[in-house]
C-alpha cells in the first residue's frame, strides 16, 4: 500500500501507550493495532481528528504517501 501509517512513531514521541490511546479514542486495542500496522482499509475522519487532538499532531504526521 502506498500509504504509510506512522502512528506508532508519534505515540512513542508523545509517550502514550496503545491501551491508553485506545481508551481515550473509545476503540478496542485490537482495532488500534490494525490501524498502527497499516492493515486498516479505511479510517473515519472523526477518528483521525480525535487521534490528532489527543496526540497534538497533524494528519500528515500520522499518514505518509509513498510512490511504490
């Protein structure tokens, strides 16, 4: 896939664990893991907005396009 998910990098920089972020987002740790590993087929803008709000970042910090 040409979209790279850098959520784990941002989480490490902000020193927040998956369990904590999942709880704040109101999603399961399993769903957060799917998103972190890039296996998700889609993400709701509301979820992306919440992630950015919690981690104090921009969508471009989390999502990166690469030309395969």
